[in-house]
C-alpha cells in the first residue's frame, strides 16, 4: 500500500547494465533484495555478507557473469577497499550502492560499553559512510549514480533499550541529508529507505551486552529488568502484526533503483509513515509523553525509583 505513493515514479530506458552493490545480504531484507535482483537481468549485481554467513548466499544463488557473491564486513577497511577495487577493475564503476548491512543492540545506555558503542556505530554508520566515499569518485566520473541507505523508524524517533541503535540511524539520516545537497549537482541521487516494523525473525538477531543479556534461565534481572521484560515482547508483537515483509521491502528498493529521481525520505511501512508525520506535526513536548504512555506498563517501570529525591 505504501508503494502507491510512487506518483513521482519516472522511468527512462537504460542502454547499459548498471552495477549494483548490496551489503548485508545474509538474512531478512538484504536476502530479499538479493533474491529480487537475481532475476533482474538488466543489472550487474554484487551481493555481500560477512565471511561466516557467505554460505547462505552460495547455497541459494548461482554466480554468473552478471551476479557475484563476495565477502564483506562493512567495518573492515581492507575488505571494503579490496571489494570496490575488484568491482571497478571488472566493470568500471559501481552505479548503485545499497547500504543495507546493520546490527542492533538491545541495551539501555548505561549497559553499553565504549566497545559496544563502536561496534554499533561502525556497522550502521562508519562502514556505510566509508563505502560511500569509495564509490563516489567513479560515480562522479560517470555523471550519475544512486546511494540508497536503509535506515529505520528508529532514525526518526528513538526507543528505550535501543539508544545506540537509534543514535546510529540518526547519524545515518543526518549524513544522508547533507550528502543529498552535496551529491545532487554531481548527478548522484541519495535516498533513505525508512522501514518500521517488518514481519520477520530479525528481532532474534539482536545483540546483548554483558550487562543487558538475560541470565542462564533467560530472565532479565536488575535495575532495568522492567524495560527489557516489556520492550522485547512488545517489539516482537509489533513485528508479527506488521503488514510488511522483507519481500515487500525488496520490491520497494527495486522501485527506488528504477526511479529516475527518487526522493530523499521514503517511509517504507505504514507505521513509518505515521511516525514520519507525527514527528513533523506534533510538538515534541506532547509527542514524547504520549509515546511513553503507549509503551507496555511504562508507568510501572522502576516505580520504586520514580521521582525519588535526596537532599
């Protein structure tokens, strides 16, 4: 339904095979994007995953002269440079970069370490930015290109127990907005795909820190246990109720690839569209208390500490 918004959809005939690089293709949306591009013979495609997950792609897809499977840890400077150099030597230029790779920590801010924060930011922000820097020179020479960054509704409105994930997506969105201005005169389009909750099992792939992970019995304990006990099933429930699955997301990414001048902001699910306009139309001083009230049992979180004062 969200795809009906593509009134701006404008196509021009292509007289060459654009080269598309997609990151984070071992599961979820990334795997769905790889699946849909596998059947699009008008493109030359490179799908990537970390070395330990590469077997998933090799078992599902067969390489050809237009479809390559390559290892890529987006946090590795060496792997990024090797891959981009190989693609440019083979095909001359990466025309479309889809920055999809990402991870999510489930931890309150107090439970994150500096190492955890760097892992989150290097995967969701620093790695994608470094890839953009590597592909832009050849895009400039060609006078055209697309950079598609897969963001999140958490890049619009933050959620408790996901502070660092939200920070990484806010950073990605801020960078993309600035880059939109910088790249536009060069013939390069920049777009942010902003999904909300997607019906998938990705909630099982979250990272826990040493302090946020459940105990041996799978139970959360300690000061922030109320947050974890309520937010984890809440997110899982919203994902199970979502009308959007990874296939719908991959179809949307394909539409953006095929659209001549796609917009910067593209809410990709109904809830993302709702949050997109709530953020712009409702004052924050009203919106945040409203959202807090909507969280499960939030009025009981750490009740014994609420408004406690020492003199």
